[in-house]
C-alpha cells in the first residue's frame, strides 16, 4: 500500500517530543490533522503539495496545554477595563478614568487586573476611585481575582456600610471606626460581582475568541478551564459559550471544563454536574472535572494554614489561620462520591492546611473506591508542609503548578513573607521537592491572574527569579533548591497537562498517531543560558495540522 503523502513536513530542526529529557534532531510529517511519520520516513513521503517547514535554528514541540486558566473571564477583561498592563496606583487610576470617559453609557464600570503590592497592605481605597469616577459604581477585581476594589458609589449600591457583617467566606476592609474602606475580599467580592451587570452570552463568546487568539500566540492549543460556575459567572452560560464555538466551528483548542462546586449547597449538586458531564463530551470541549475551592490566598489571610499567620500583620477582622471554605469531613464525602462517578476533582489550595485537607479527601476516596481512578490535582500549592510531599505520588494526585509566582516579587516580599514568617517561607512552591518525591507535575498560568506566557513561567520554574528587565524583577533566587529543569517544566506544560485532561494518548506529545497540535518557537531554549528562557517566542501555532497563529501575520 502506498503511504499517504504528507500535508506538512518539519525538517532540519530540533524537536522536543513532550516526554523526553531533551530535544532531538528529527523530521516530523503531518497528514489529515495527525502526526503520521517521524525521522527518515518523512523525506520519502514529501510530495509536490507538501508544505515543508525548515526548522533550522528553531524548535518544534507539542502544542502547549495550560492546566489552569480562565479564558472567558480573561477575554472579557481584555475587551473591557483591563488594568493588567499597569503596575502602580497611578497607572490603574489613569486607565479607569480613560475607560469611564470613553464609555459614558455604562451604568457600572467593571474590570480588573491590579496587583495588591501597588497599595499599602494590599488594600486600595474607595476614595482614590471616587476621584476619577464619582458618579457610577466601579468594581475592579485584582489580578488573582480574590479581592475587589470598589468606589463609594458601589458600596452604596451594595448596601455595605459599617453595620454590614463580613460574609462567612470573605472580609470587608474597614477603618478604625468599622466603615468600609474600598476593598472586598473573597465572598464579599462575589457579592459585588453578582450585583454588577453580567456579561451577555455575546460578550462571553467574544471574550472566548479573544482569549483563544491570545493563547494561540503563545503556542497554547489546549487547556483546562478551571472555573465554569457561579463565581462571578454562570455555569450554563459558559458551557453554552463553548457549545456555540463548536457549533460555529470557531473553537480551535482541546478544552476540559471544571464545573464550580457550590460550597453553600452540598451533595445534591452532583447529579446536575454529572448531567453536564454526560452532555458535553465533544473532542474539543469536554466536561470532566469539578473545581473545589478549598481556601483563599495568603495576601488577605484566607488561605487555610495549619498554624496562625504571624501576629502583628493581621488586618482587622481576619481569621488567624485562614478559612476552609468546605468543611473537611464533608469534603471527603463529596470527593469520594465524585471519584466513584469518574469525575476528576481540581482543588484550589494555597495554604498548607488547605493542601492537606485536599489530600485527605483524595485519600478517603482511594480508600473507599480503590486506586486507579481519575488523577485528581491540586492547583497553586503555595505553602505545602514537607510531611505531605510524598502523598502526591502515593495518592496519584498531580501537582498543578503556577510557576510564575515562585519568585521574589513585591507581592512575595511585602505581603506574603511578613504574614508567613521565616520558617513557613521556606515551604513555598516546593516544585523540586514534589518532583523528587515522585509527584506528577502539570502547569498552568491562572490567567488573567498572571500572564499566560508559558515561557516566562518556565523561566521562573527553572531560575526561581524573574528575568532582568521585568518590572518586578529581584536579584535574589527564591529557594534555589526548589528549581526544576527546563525539560521538567516543558513536560508539565505538555504531557503532564495532557494526562490530567485525560488526553495523553493523542495530545501533549509528538508521536505517530497524535493530533498535530504543534508549536514552532524561534530557538532551542535548551541550547542557550537559562537566563534566556523567557526570551523564547512562538513563530507558528498549529491545531490539527492547520495554522491558527503566525508571528509573520501578527
């Protein structure tokens, strides 16, 4: 039988296959959207219609997979009042003023992207927003989307004043007299988002397409949408956005959706979640996962800690050891049932107690249901007690890392370290320790919390510092023993992320039979110094063998 002629051939270059320790010289042939030939066979199958890509000086790799990202939310923010390009209070106020002036018809100004380190104590003031937008409510989420900056008009619209109690799952920043000052944390932020006008399906669809375009520019061809649910969004709406993208044939990515666990409800929501899973199993969009947010973040002291935060740094009203959003015993029962049904659990856990409670829940599920089920995963992992490192491999729990945070930056230096203290600081983002203990790594960005640029994140994973010239760069290496190799970081963004999405048989690697979801970058970063990893740029991104991004066209 005559071998099928190639649609596309990559020759004369280095190929990182997603599973090896280093790139290798290898030609790659593509036909009918899949990789069909490797090595010497490629030359024999090139025909007159084959597009031949000379990789000299470049590198081919599998399309990257972001294991924890919020693309619809990120895309909507990019199309609205986006503060992510700023770094200071004045940057943010100028952007908000310009946006409000340009949109006089909007009853509320909603957006996000400010960093907490730009403000004393991480808490901006309503009075500053009042100076630029006095007449309409303003709600601006911070970069990690755990807090919101609001003006006085928003506080009045929400009915929040000195007599308003903190919600059980959040906190209102206050002055010495108890009056709200303009920052709302966790559940208090959610109240503000629910009161503000919601983006329409058309808004969200436009946001998804904008996010996809941006992700493609970084070589990303797949992701796990880490929050489809009522955390400022609505489950049905986001699912419908993906369904529309499939129906209109505009989705050019392989996406797994994680349905938000409503912590105020309970086990009765599992039937609804399982129904969504059964209805949405398209190759491009699958509902496979349940997102459980077990705690908050260190900066506002809602991350659940084994021991209390350092005294002298606690804001008024803060919990001394953070908040477990789901009762740990109930969590074990919920995860056991979800695991029994074959649903994956994607935990948010920042504090060491939150991580331990998540591991305990998986341990209960394994004890009840036996090993061999879905690989559950815990995202963020800022503070992990050393006693828990080995449990990841023992329980087949993947470490879903957001490597860009593992460095000295203003947020780490000014907000995190004072709250954690010297001893706990040494337990932060223990990627190297987890890897040495046998844990499986997957990697994601948490965009729009931080940039989706995977090469910047991998740079920090390898160097434990931001590159020189970055606005937040710091000269010191953060916990050098926790550095990982570039191959480790790349595998986390390829085969590791493919594994937690249940797609490792066809994505995350370059092998005969895999989908031709591929990226070409402008260099082989293994050949240069580690300090240059962040300079890596995507030249072309392909989905099922078709170009979806070209730097030349951009």
